[in-house]
C-alpha cells in the first residue's frame, strides 16, 4: 500500500471498529481483553487518546511515568476509562475516522498497526468472530521488524509461525499454524484462547487461565 492507501485503510479500520463497538452490550465494555489488565473501555481509551491529548500533555504524562511509554500508556488508559463513559469513548473514535495521528516515527503504517492490533485485543478477547481484511493484516505483519517483536518480549525460539490464510511465515523450527491475525497477536506477546492455534508448541502461546500475562501495550 502507498501512503494514501494506508490512510484509507486506517479510516476503514476505525469505521469498522465503531460499528462493532456500537453493538456491544454494557457488560462487554467491562469485559477483559488480551491486553493485560485492560477491559474493552481501557483499550478504546488507549486507541483514542491521541485525539483528545496535546503533545504537551503527553510529555507531562511521560515525565510522570519516569520515561516509560508502557507505564504511561497504562496509567492514561485507566485514567480516561474511569472518567469517560463508553458513549464518549465511542464518540471519540467516531468523530476522528480520518484523524492524521501517527505514532512517533511510525507514519500511517504505524497507525494502521496500532488500530488493527488493539482491535484484535478486543474481538479475540470477547470471542467475537471478526476477520480483519487480509490486506491490512499482511501490511501489519510486513512491518513487524525484529526490533518490534523484541519490544513485546515474545520468545519464538525453535518455532516457525505459519499462516493458514496468507502466504506468510516467520522464524525457524517446529510449526505453529493459525490465522494470520492470530499469529500477529502472537508476535505482539498476546496469549490466545485455546484452540486458535495448532502445532506442538501452540500451548506456549495460549492462555492457561482467564487472563493474559505480561502483554505490553502498543
């Protein structure tokens, strides 16, 4: 995708998430996601915070988190989820479908990755059968550099990830197979509900309890 196509894909992903979130029941907004310790409302607060927060405010929050982006993201998501209703969080996304925000150094590709990954945190966490369009997943996977995978702390030693719906694989070793979007979550350090992956090492990347453990916020 070129830059304009990426921006169109970001807007489309936001629009589809608005439609999905608009159908959630109140209790689903308080249900856990694949992000450690975050309910749906914290995830949406996180993905929409750039629409509500100035650069100056972000720098203050980062300083209070002693320079830790992950700690800052967690604190801000919890703060905004506590003070804003589900309706207001949803409106923040709906009103900013074409907002030009991109993560520092990430460009529109980074924005697409941000929304796709966190959208999956919600839908997979809730057990909803949403398939992200394959072209978007492929673009995000292509951008998962070794540095980004390292950021999430996932150990893929001796494992080869093989997508069953895209011509994509990653790593060397014993195969773990699944939908490309599920393997994207594996790269991001998420633990998936049992049964979404196949292959002998699949249990390493599946949840053994009701919560994830150690997922970093992206």
